[in-house]
C-alpha cells in the first residue's frame, strides 16, 4: 500500500469521524428543540387553562358582588322598616300612656 493510499484512507476515516460527530451534534440539537417545543406547548396549555379559570372566577366574582349588593339593599330596607315599626310602637305607647 502506497503512502498516498494510506493518506487517503486516513483522510476518509477522519472525514467519516467528523461527519459522525456532526450528525451526533445535530441529533442532540434536534432533541433539545423537540423538548423545548414540548415545554412551550405545555406552557401554552397551562396559560390557556389559567385564562379559562380567570374568566370563570371573574363571572363568579361578578355574581357574588351582585348578590352582596342585593343583600345590602335588603338589609337597608329591613332596617328602615324596623325603625318605622319602633317609631310607630313608641307613638302608640305615648298616645295611650304606656
């Protein structure tokens, strides 16, 4: 085997090793990218669920605030009626010497 043949085989072997190393790096990069894409998709799903939860909580809060307002109005009405009833009772008692 001549020196040129040995050099060509060495160059070919070196090129094959470099190619194998480059392919390995490429596979690793592709795997990292796929993992990152899966993570991004999971985060987007979480974000969508959080948005839906937020919407549901906002509706629930609005309903609770409306109910609290109705209860407050009812409380004020009952309070006015009680004051009126007490004043009526006092005036009846005063009129009858009670």
